C-alpha cells in the first residue's frame, strides 16, 4: 500500500510535465519588453508561432481573437489562388473583329474582351495591339468596343478608404484594367529656360498636362506645393515646382477619367504610334456572336503575379485576384461575394475553421477585414506541405534582401520570408522563419492599437528570437 503512493505521485508529476510540454509558451522576454516600450497592451497583440512539422503551436497569445490583419490578408488570397487555380494559371485578353476586312481596312468594330488580367501594363498592351496590326489591320472604320463582363460592374468611391482618391492603390478592380488606370508624371526643371518640363507615362491622346511654374526654395513636400488639379479633361497646377527637387516622378490614380476614357486615350496613342488609323468612338459592349477572334494575349503566370502581390504589397492586383477566384470557381461575372465564398469553402475543405474571417477585397486595404492568428497560422502550416509551397514561399519578401523587408533584419538576412502589413492602427507580420536549429516555423504577429506604428522593434525581436532560439 505504501509503495503505491510514490507511484501515484510520480504519475501525477508526469502528467503535469506532459501537459506543460504540450502547452504553448508565452512571449519571450525581449519581445514583451519591446511591446511594453511601445506602449502596446497585451490584449492588442495576437501571436502564433508553430513548427511547420508540429501539430500544436510553440507560442501563442490571443490566437483566437479577431484582428484586422492589414496586408497579410494577401497571404490568404494568394495561397487560395495558387491552390485553386494552379501556379501556371494565366489571364486572357482577347481582340475580336466585326464586319469585313478589305485589304488593311476593317469595315467594322474592334472588340476587346477583358479577362481580369492584373498585369496588363502599357508594355504588354503595346505587344497586344502589335499582334492586331500583324493581322493586316491598319485602319479601323468602326468603334472600339470594350467588354468587361468577366467581372461584375461595381460603383466604388476611390476616396472612401482614406480620402485620397489619387493614390494608385485606390484604383477599383476592372476586367479590362489597363496599367492600373494610373498616370506617372515626370517633372524635370530647366533653370536655363526658366520652366519645368513634364512628361507622362503612358503617353495619352487628348489629355493635356499643363506645365507648372518653376519655383525656388527647398523641395520638402513638393507634391503638396504643386497643388495638382487632375480632371476629366487634363491636369493643371496651381502651385510651383522647386528647382531644388531635380527630376521627380508622381504616380497617381486617374480616378476622374472613366475606365473607358482612360483605355481609349492609351489605345489611340499606341495605335497611332504603330501606324494605325482610328477615328471611331470608345464604348462599352459585349462581344457579338458573329465576331471573329483576331488575337489572344496571355498574362504572366499566376506564380509571377503572386510574387508582385506579396513582395511589393500590390493592393489592386490582390483585388483583381480575389474576383478572379470567384469567377473561376463560380462562373461569370466575378465579384467580392463569390470570391470570398470560394476562399471560405477552400479553407473549410482543408479543415481550417474561419468563422471570424472577413475578406472584403482580398488585399487587406480595409477597415473591416479580419481574421484570427490561429486561422492564418494553420493556413501557413498547411501551405508549407502543399504542392504550391515553393511558389508561395518565394513570393514573400526575403528579410534583408527584397520587397517590404529589404531593410529589416539585415544581420539575419535570408532567414525569414515575411509578408508585412500596415494601416494607421495596424502592424502585422506573417510568414516563415528558418531557425539556426534547422527547424522551420510559421509565424503570425498582429497589433491592433493606436501605438501599432511603434511595434516594428517587437516584431523584429520576435523574428530574431525564433532564428536564434527556435
């Protein structure tokens, strides 16, 4: 009887030890101190760290609470796309002709149908139109008809997010999105001539850009000093451009120009440069049943697009991608609801519960987007064992080398593939860390607090601790 008591005590001790070993540890002291110095309370922090080969987290804090993730939401969208669409998926932009072609004259319309290509930049559009010219068409005597039926048309307010509609990231999704509907203005002061030379990229037809006055003084906030006034019929400036600025570039969302107008301005300019003639109108419409296909342009592969989205946090491309997922899974026209439903169904099929998930545009550029660190951590662990792991991992910024992590953790360069997120009251990181031990960890850390901008040191301390101690 007496010999049984030590056995029971030993058994209880063993159970307690096992329970303690299975429980995730609290945040390391250097990380806690960094958050404390930043004035960020415990309840505003969500963390999950897990060895990708383990079934339970190594470290967690508020892992089941819902947080606004900012741009780390892009990891959800891009991983879903890689698995649902495949890394080799491409978008198609097609040109059709109606009417007869007599010699090099098309006696009908040129119809362009968009396929949601998130990377239909000017260079690619030039190649696309060059293929149309190669079909022997020089003069188009009909109209240019634009078919955007791949996505559901939606009316959006480009000022709704931050009150600055000229920011390029506020561009709306578009099945025929050309060059992100952006204009890049290049300013070059000429002090000898006493003027400022201004050029645009892309060069657009019928959209004049006035020359601002050449000013003096320090460069400082030169964009505000220019007081640019972009409108539907051109751009003017009420201010001056300081000579001390030298050559500068200002990229803006041409939101006061309609999508059809922007597309038409770029088309007319490039078509003329290719030796073509076009005097018709630009209008929206569908591809007629009797139209014949002329050319088809294929975008870069999804794996390349995903790299652009994650390494450089491209919001417009992420928005396009979510709508594409909706279209490919549920049929045309794609919209936010279909895209979000497809992502939730995909997560459920993987056994990842996501009742708190709000994915309203796929990019994280949102005040209402939310997820839990546990959900995102499970996604990262699952993604590491998926067939598209290599494409997904390599799409993230490599700490100390490129993307949004280029200037961070340079003393540990190459050890972490980390996506970052940033909004006014949000800072987040998520991705993978290769520890000195050889173990690979999935990491998620999100801060939702007014002092979030001061949390970078804590996030870097967490990544450094995982590298050194994990």
